[in-house]
C-alpha cells in the first residue's frame, strides 16, 4: 500500500541571514514541550516550538543531550508505527 504524504514547508533564516527551506517531517510532544523535526536538502534539524501569546516560534536547541533524547524518542515512535502496518 502506497502512502502519499502532503508535507508542510517552512523557511528559516540561519545565523548568516540565508533563507533555507525545510519540510516538516514531524511534530514531537514530550511533556510540556513541543519540537519540530525539519528536513532540508542537505540537513535535518530539530527545533523547539515556543508559544508567545497567539504566536509560535521555532528556537534552536543548544543542549545536545536534549536533542539526543528527543530524537531517540522519535525513532522509537516511528519504529512502533511501522510495526502496525
């Protein structure tokens, strides 16, 4: 069975002022925090979603342990989902 997924795309400005387009590969909820897994042409990044009033912002994650923890949880969830097919 083929699955066709419609992806959301987002443009992010890097620290050098360059705009890069990413597809939203996944939204990850862990406790009170929300993360977005984004895939570009040459890189994949994990960013934290922060709420400020009615607005949401993507923020880089400095803590490598936090990144590793979130990505490990995502991999386990994806593996569990593929077993259901």
